[in-house]
């Protein structure tokens, strides 16, 4: 395995059952000191207690995990080594289906996806440089073959993550409507014409209603305005704009959903949700202003706000299971993309090609285990969480706050982490952190130290470890010392943002997003010689603009 990994990480094959039950021996301890903290993957042809993918962390090359990496390995082997495309398609769709089963309204469920995605993202970092393969005839034959299989791995996982992102947009962010449901069912079964009929009906209904509104404006003049209706007209205009804005903002994602090419459903979808909705917003203001009575103004206001929602509400009124229809469509689309990749010669699969498919493929993003804990999702029954943690400094003398959050807030963002392990049981396989210093992006410095010295004479090492960039804590537990600490993030703030979008990780609040973009500007200014931060991280203007385009 050490020969196959070839990444300057000395071998450390500590069995998961040994963790916490025995100390590192002298050779293992020497190797431990030379390893960094980035999480890596080793994809093997050998089956070791049911596992064919080894999770490699700072503490072991055989780290304990609960995610379904075996399916990922089977996909890579079938696609590249054995060219068994039937098996590869099965594994691709199975992995996608497993990821789509996790529901965001269940923290325990969606946490399983997040821990899997964060770990895979770490393996795919820098075009999968953090992933290694066993060298044999059944996996990777030689070193020259390793570069192409890494690029293929990135492309295969792009199938998964691009479909998850689109599924999240359509289902969880409520980007679906009658036209998009019809498109999904039509792509899955060309004989299924029922949704197309309802899509055309929705278009005709909304077009007709909008024309009647416009006709009302034509027949009435400005001299008939009732200025007593002005407050309601303004509020309806504002609320109507709020309804229309998501469709205008997400037009690029909607266009990507239709395969980046015009079609009948795409054109009427665009016409209804952009042209007609915009007309209604402004014409509705006038319609309310010309009503002769207050109750007519109220009724017309409700009607005007209802018209843009017809295509959104129709699928549920008709009893369509939108989530199931869209999931079937995503699986069908993943197979079409798979077939396209399978037909490509190896020499055409390059880093430039990957970036032309998606600029976020292979982006730098890593998972870090700072203490030796199992890779697993949230397990509230035993007090173990996997989600962003907010870090807030308290000056009242009653301790700082490190508390879990369901999304990334400005208080979650960390610029620099510095820590040192205790010297208690210095050879132990479950080290504890006795000193932790956190520099947040809110420019707060929080230091956590163990209180006093116990009877065993526990002290903290003088050796400090450091991470700098854009990070969040994803797992934290503390008694006298920190016994659980897991972190993820990037060296560049722009990479952090792009990775969160690409891998469909936790939501990022608007203040946190602004803080990250500000951090990116500071990183770029530092590169130009401005004394903003003493950090050697390159961020170019094109990268920042590229992220904004990516979103």
C-alpha cells in the first residue's frame, strides 16, 4: 500500500479495533509525526473486512468509517479497469439514488450525505490528488495510468454531484413547476403525454389571465386612479417582485436543467416565469389603483398574486409525485452523461476538458480529523454531531460558545486554527487537544485551554499545528480537553464557497457569504503587497469573478 500511495504520507496501518486500546509503537509514532491532516482515499482491489476503499487520515491508513465508499470503488473499477459498463451504470445510479434519499428536513438523515460528500470532496481535491489506487491488473496497471483514472473519477463523481445539485434546486428549493415536471416525465417516457397537456393548459391559463389584466389597463385611464388604494398597490408590487425574483435569479440553473438548449417547454417556461410574471408585477399596480372600492382592490390583489403561482401549484393539485418524477429523471440523465463519458478516448479527458464541463471539478477542499474519531454522520443518541459549529467569544468569564448550527453563519467561519496535543499518554492512538486557538473571520481570537493540572500531571505539548484559510468546525466535543474535533475547508475563500455549491453542502447565510467574499479580496490584496493579512494564499480577480458566475 505504501508503494501505491506515493504521496509522502508514511504508512500507518492502525486497525480501527486497536484505536484507544493500544499505543502507537515507535515506528508508527515516527510515521505519525511526518503525516499531515488532510483526509485521503485509497481505492483497492483487495477486500479488507468488507471494505475496498481505505480512508486515510492523520492517524491511520485504515480509518473507521460508515459511508458507502465501496460503491464508489466498484464504480471506478468497473468503468476503468474491467470496462464492465453494465456494472458501472448500476453502481453509478445506485450511488446517486442513495444520495438522493437523504432528506434535508431530517438532520440525522441529511447528515449521512454531508459526511460522505465532505470526505469525497477531500479525496477529489486538486483533481483527485488525494486519492490513490492499488497497482495491479485489476485496478491501475502503472503510474502513468493513475493520472487518467483520477480524471475519470472526477468526471464520474461530477455526474453524481451535478445531479444532486439540480435535484436540490428543483425539489428542496422549490424550483419545480408544471413545465419542468412535464419535461422530466417526457424524458423518462416519450409516450407519456399527460404532463405535456397540463403544461400547455397552464400556459394558456396564465397567458389568458395576464392578457385580461392588460386589457383592463387599456380600457381605464390614469384619471381614474384612486389614490386611497396606493398603500395596497405598493405592498402588492413589493410582494409580487419577491415572488418573481427567484425565477429571474435562477434562470441559468433552469436553462441548465433543460440541457442548455431551447425546447418547447423551456420557451413557454421562460415566457411564463419571466415575461408574463414581470408584466403582472407592474400592471397589477395599476389595476389596484383603478379599483373603485376597497374590497375590489383586495380581491384583485389576491388574484394578481395567484396568477404567477398556477404553474407551481398545478402538479400537486393533480397529484403528481414531483420528487419521485424528478429523481427518475436525474437517474436517466446520469446514464446519458455516463454514456457520453464512456465513449470518450482517454487522450480527450484532460484537466482543461473537466473545467469546461464544470469549473468547480477538482476544486481544493479538504476534510481534517484533528482528533482520531470515526467518520460518521450525526448520532444525537450518543451526543455526537456532524454539522457546522458557531464559535463566539464570551467576555463574561463563563466560557466561550461553540455550538452546532444547521447552516453556516458568519460565526462559523474560521481564518486560522492553532492547536497542541496533551502529553498525557503521548503515544496513545486517541490524542486529546489541550490548547486550541481560533481566529475567526469576524476578527475575534478565542483561546481554549485545559483548566489547571490534574493529579496525573497532564500538560500540553509545545509543538503547535496550524491551518490557515477558510474553515468550519464540523464535529466538536470537550471535557477537560478537546476529545473530538473535525474541520473542513479550503486555503482560499473562493474555493470554500465554490466547493459548498458544487458538493451541495450546508446552506451559507448571506452575511457569511459576504464575509467570505471580503476575505477573498483581502487574500488578493495580500498577494499584491498590501499589508492586510500575513498569509501566502493566492486569489486572483478571475477566480473571484469565476465564483460569482458559478453561483
